[in-house]
């Protein structure tokens, strides 16, 4: 299926590895013009790197204007951010919440609002927030992530309402357990907290997934490519969970 992404200018943030890099590669495969940002330079075929620390507000402020200056437009923005610490809520301190906000919320708001303004002025575009299934189904140790990403979930819905008249679509993708470095860190944190092995914790994760395994980053990326593409032209304000059926709720 041709998603109609050829020549579309896309920016994917936090794209040095994991889900972000998989999305960037998928968009390249669909013949989009792909800009990527990360704290360290991204060396990948078909991707133009913009080294950016998302915790630096001034660097984030420059990112979208820099992409537009080079490529002439911004058609697609994938707002992807690093995950915060995994820890029980009773162990969190004010500094943990401040850091989580600076990692997830502030840069996402900066990017989304700047991207929305550019797209509205250009007659349309697509914004995709990458959040987590923890927004709908919290897990022990995920207080920081679930709380911050829930804020972005609400922002995505609000933006979809206000930007529709400008031809800008806004959606949210919620990956479930995925085979990334981030997942390995989560497994390690749970293993340390519970006095278990890595294998035991992985079995616990997989046992809660009806399809019996976790996702590969490329599977998340294919769903993301669809949502940002013209193939999904009548899809906005929606939340798509790619989680192997792990979320049990009907809504």
C-alpha cells in the first residue's frame, strides 16, 4: 500500500535508537524527507541529523525553524521523548518530577506548538505524539511516565480539536512492551527491585500480552507511518495502542 509519503518532510525527535529510529527508517522507506534529532549525531542513510538535547529549551526552540530553513516545509512531526526513571511513587522526590517534566512535557509542548503553527501557516500537516499504554493501563513503577504522558495525551486531543480547521491532524500512538534499550532498563529495574532474574521479569511482561510476545520497534514504526500519512487523512484526535492486546478495557 502506497501511504502517499513521498517527498513529505518529516521530523522525528529522540531518534538515535529504539522506536524513534525505527519510525525514521520507516519514513525513509516510504520516500519521505526525514530529519531526525537526538542528543548524539544520528548516522543513518536518508536521514538528516539535527543534534538536539530535548532538555535544552533554547535548542528545542531552534529545531523546527532549522528544519524548515533547510527543507522548506514541515509536513510531519513525530513527537517522541525519552522515558523517565522507573520507580515506586512513594520513592519519588520533587527532583524526579521536575526532571520527568523537563524530559517529556516541556520539549513536547514546545515542539508540538511550534510545529502546529508552521503547519497551519502552510495549510496542513500531521502531528503524532508517541506516548505509552501506561496512559490507559498504569503499571507499578511507572508513576513518572504515566503522569507526564497522560498530560501529552490530553494535549493531543485538545490540539486535534483546535487545529482541524487548519488542516492539521493530531494523533497519539501508545506502544506497549517493545524490544528496545528502554525495555531492557525497565526489566533491569524490576529485577533489582524484586530480587528476580531478567528472564523472570520478561516472562511476567509477556504473560500479560495476549499475543504472547512483545513488539519489535519496526511494528510500532509501521503503525506510526500510517497515522502520519495521507492514507489516514480522516483520522485525527485518535489514540492507537500497539500492544498485542495488553490493554483490557473496551474504550
